[in-house]
């Protein structure tokens, strides 16, 4: 059978499973819709958290970033993994002890302010829509290649699937669907990596194959031969590297769709255990990504560089190149007419242009691993994108329906009205998410990095101070969130104006040597400075709020929630 047929089979089976799980876990209460009834076991929540967090950026773009950026690509690896450790140790247990529904819920109650709740809800919506754009692009890429649909058509199908189980099951349906999606994506990621490692190095464990082979020096030499930057040395200034790493780290700890996962378990103890399980599940993919990146790019270069143009149309084993070329994500153009495709560093003479988002998805075909594995990887890429998209859509829904509609506009709303509002808003959010998926402001991991920067500047400081600083008050929280997210969003838009607004040059260059992907670090620092200064210059929080903050940090009640 053809690659497309196998893709249809695996994607069809997985989609049918997601729809069935979503239908079987439909809910009739707001507690089930927003926090899955607080009844998810720790290990299941760990798998769901891993799927929620390891988005299309992890599955599709992580290896692509490392493959193309080399040493510099590891900033994403360090930032995202380090951030999850930060979240698991310093935020998750304490937030679960508060026992709220959403991050804006926590902010509104901790800072005893409806205005703070509103600002937090707006930040959550803004961050989530930025993030979901990357996921929808990932969906479009998979569909455009493996099912022959245009990107917009693939996005349309993807948001339809997500909308179904998110509307019916809310957080409960999303959680159990994400458990299934993690199973699909991790198997789809590991099998090609193991197979390719065994084929190229004779060692089936990718981590060991990379460590005990000479593929990194070989790939670095190819870079030098083509006039590309060194693969094993940093080509960024150190300030930018540190800023990106830190923005990704604290952004991870401030992502509302990940934080909300710790509200779904029965107790604080389960929140800690689910953090541990999530780290284990995440590590399976993240320790594999560097090896897959090196092996895949080496294989891709060896296949395409100096390839006779006549072979492209005649060789059956290059059918994948023709298909990726038709999708527009691989461009082969014999510019000088010498009958051979050649890779160079110069854009005007480079005859092989590879989109970094195809590294993982194309690997099974390039390595000749067979149609079933190709189809499995396609299903895995969709699982990664859809799992995160579902969590983000729920954050958008809960921010609008619970934090704004119920808490601010109609506090007398019945259970049925609140549930209906949540479902209607998810449908609207799906439509907007689809638009951003068709018109994203960058490649998958880049868009996701912007979302992490916005989360770092808006949520991380206000949550940290809410847990560990009794003196932080409502005015400080409001001022800090506004300054942090406005500054970060403005700098990203100005530095990315060539893509967003079509300008010839960026309207603003790097700020203190820091680019758009790391600017969230500056936004976070500004948030801390403003919030602390304003809090100290105004009246302290009420005594009951200070007592609540103190009690949440006391290591007791691990088996139950202190605040419901």
C-alpha cells in the first residue's frame, strides 16, 4: 500500500479513537467541564500533562530546530525541560492546594480583585491564541503532505475533531483523549528514532547511538563544506541564548493550559506524583530529540546534496521528495542548470531548501522505513498538535465563560447556563484558532516560543509572588501583568514586523542584544520590578489573605485540598 493509504489508516483509527473517548467522557457539570471532576489518577494526569505540554513544537519542530541550529537549538531543549522542573517543584503543589478552577481564578482570589481576575483572563486568552496558532500550523503541515489536503483544509479537519471532544467532554474528555494521544505520539516518535539509529550506527538506542558515533563531527563538517555556520558552536550572542532559555523556562512554569492540569487530580499528593510521571513521559521524547535531529539531517543532506535532477522524477525511492515538494515545504531548484541539486549557504544559489518543520515527519520516508511507520508518524504529529490545541481551547473557554462571564458579568448564572457558555465559547475559539493556523506568524516552534515569552512576562511573576510573597497586593499584580505582557507583545510584534506587517526591515532590532524569542525574560523582570514596587508603595493585603498565603506553604494536608 502507498504512504497515503497507510496515513489514512493510522490517522483514521486514531481519530475514531479520540472521538469515541470524547463521546464516552461527555460531562454535564461545570466541575467536570473545567477540572474533570478532580478525579484523574496521577499516572493518567502525568500522561495527559505530557501530551498537553509536548505540542507540535516538541514532536514536529524540536528535532528540526536542533537539526538546523545545532548547538543553538539546544536552548529550546534546556528551556522547556528546565521549565517543567520549575513548575513541578515550585508551583504545581501549591496551586493545587488553593483548589481553584483556572489561573485567573487563582489570581482573582489571591489578589482579592475582580480587576486582577479580568487582566489575568485577558492574558490567558492572548497567550493561548498565540500558542494555538503553532499547533494548527502543525496540523496543516501533516495533512498537506500525507493526505493531500491544502493547509487550510487540514486545519479545518483538525479543529473539527478537537471541537467535538472539547465541547462534549470539556476537561474530562480532553484529559482521557490526551492520554490516548500521548500513547500515539510517543510510539510514533520512538520507533523511527530507534530504527534510524540502528540503521546508521548499529546501536538501536538513539541516545547511545549519538554518543558513541561520529555523526555530530560529520554533520559539522558538512556545514563547513556548505559555508553554513558551525553546528557544534554557538552562533548567537550569549545574552540572547540565556534570555531565550530563561524565557522558555519560566514561560513553561506560567502556561495556563499546563497549570490547569494540576487542578484535575484528587489531592496535593497526586499533583506531586503526576508531576513526576509527566517528567518521565516527557523525558522519553526530549532525550531522543537530539539524536533524531542529527541522524535525520545527516540522512537528508546525504540524500539530496549532489542529487542528479534526472533522478528526482525517475527514482521510486525519491517519491517522498516529490510529495514534500508538492506541499511547498521542500524546494529543489537547479538554479545554475548543471543537472545537480547543490546545497550552499547563499540564498540566491542554494538549490535545496528544507523547511525545518519536516525533519521528523519526513524521516521515515527518507530512511526507507516503510509505509506503516510513515503513517504512524503522521498520526503522532497530529496527536501532538491536537492534544495541546484542546488544552489551549479549554483555557480560552474557561477564561471567558468562568472568569469573565460567571465571575464578573453574571454571578447568578445557573450550572446549565455556565456549561452552555463554555461550550459555545469553545466553538468560537476553534474558528479563531483555525484562522491563526492558516496564517501563523512564523514556523511552529517559533510561534510557540512567542507564547512562552508572553506567559513568562504575564503569569510566572504573579503566581510566584502570589505563593511566596505575602506583601504582594492587588495593585502590584495588576500593574505587573499589564506592564509585562504589553511590553513583551509590543517588542515581539516590532521585531517580527516583516512577517506580521510586511515591512522591509524589522521596526525594532534586538533589545540589548535580545531577540523576539527571548524578550519575555525582560518582560518578566519588568513585571517583578513593577509589581514589587507598587505593592510596597500601597497598602498591604488584608490579613486573611496573608494568612491564606502562609497556610498554603505549610507542608500539611498533602492528602486533601485546603481550599475548594
